[in-house]
C-alpha cells in the first residue's frame, strides 16, 4: 500500500521494527527499521511479558524517529491501535500532527475495539480518543470500536486491498507448468496460506482431511510457519495423512502456489480482513472459509465462495468434498471471486480511499 500511495503522488516514509529476516526495499519510499528487543521474534500478537517489552522498545525508538523528523510529515498512520499508538500519541499531539490508526483485529484484548474487561480500559479510551480517525476493515471491527464509546464520526471503514495484477488467474498452460514445477501433478490441490498459529483453525482443516481422503488424488498444502507447526505435524502423522499433506513453510512466490492450486481453504477462528483470502480470490480460486468477521464482508456465501461455521470439521469436510466433485461449481465460484475482488478490493481503489481520508483529516 505504501508503494501504491507513493505512485499516486504521496510523499511518505515507513517506520517498522527491525527483524532478522530483513525488511523489503521500496522504490522511492523510505523504509526505516527501528532496533528493538528480539528481532528474531516476528509475531507479537500474543499477550506475554516478553512481547510487551519488545513492543515498548520499538515504540520508544519510533518516538525518537518521529521527534527528529517532525518537520517532514503531517499525518502519522499506525497499523494497530495498541501500545505504539499509546506511547507516540502524546508527542504527536504536542507537535499538532494528525493521527490515523488502522485496527488490525489481531491483538485481542490489547487493541482499540477489544479492550472491554481490561481494568485500565476507561483510561486508555480517554487517551486513544485523541486519535483523529480509526480505520476498520470490517463491520465486526466497527462494532467493537463503537462499543467502547468512540465517536462514530471518527470511525471509517476501509477494507484491505490486493494487487490484482500480481494476483491474477493463470492461463491453462501456466497452471500446468507451475504444477510440474511445484510437484502438484496429479489430483486436486487444497491450499492454505498464513501463519501456523493458535486461532487459525488449521487443526480443524487437518482433521477434515480424514473425512476427505477417501477421494483419490488430493493434496493439502500449507504455506507459512509458526509456533504450532510441530503440533500440526504430529497431528498429521498420528492421522496418517503423510501422503495427503505438505508443509511448505514461508515462500516468496505465493502467487505461483495460488495459480497451481485448485481450492483455497481458510479455517481461521478470528480475523480482521485476511490478505491471504483476498489474494486467493484475486487469483480466481474457489474459496472455502469460516463464517467470521472480515471474511463475511468479502465472501458471499454460495456466490463467491462457501462459508462454514468456525470449528465445524464436518461442515468443512462437506464443503471440500462438494467442490472436489463439482467442476462447474468450482469454476463458477472462482470467476465470481475474481470479479468480487476486482470490483471492490483492488489496491488502486483502496489507495484512493486512503488518499480521500488523509485529505479529510487535514481539512
């Protein structure tokens, strides 16, 4: 999104936490990585004392960068409305800068929209109320923010966007070429892309495979890694799914995997708005996804995908078998999925919505 906004004429810079895997470079966009504790720890979504210290160390580094560069910007947008926003907000208000925060939906109990029940929630709500706008990606996140008594005028809904040029359906020849390259020759391929973490529902997907493996020539491919990978591997071993399941780890060519797959499955229990799902739909894949906030804003059940109740193994397996056995339905859902993304979630359209928001905030 930073790259696309820059191409549309915005001058911007990115401040991010330094990680041991490195930070991508962007043409004409300054990307500054701030030193913090534990650069080897990539996800801070769980509430632990270590994650708290890592977040504080990054936030203090960000405060210093913002102070030094105070004459170079008018608006600061935060990804996530949690600790970094809390610690940077006083300085930015003193500097009379505009503040926009996008609710990620990934940090339950630690972010605006999910503070209910936290002992300091009333105090935090007062501090966070100085934010000029909160961006939400789904109706569920909007309801969470409004339930904490933030002004409705401060909440704007902007979904995630996907580059429909990079993520696009492959021609038939390219499809078979990629399958040979990735070793997918033969039967139908189910694909999951995302972190292997608690709450992603991958254990239900693996269990569902035991009800689907009666169908010949199928394969489930998992892209990504995370803290539950060893447990998932053990589960697959115990369920004797070795011939039906592949762990591919983190890959740089996600679009190739999507173009070589037949069906995308997203069994998560909770999401803001998953980019992985948008990318799969942009590639024209029929999707099976859990009926949760963020997903239901994108997938029209029975039209651009199939939804099932989160955690319902039998319901998931039934949807998988249904798509395996109905080639016409797969093609129809995939075409509608692509159309849905192009019409409403293309990165150019979403970038324009951000630009309009920035203009409104400055006015």
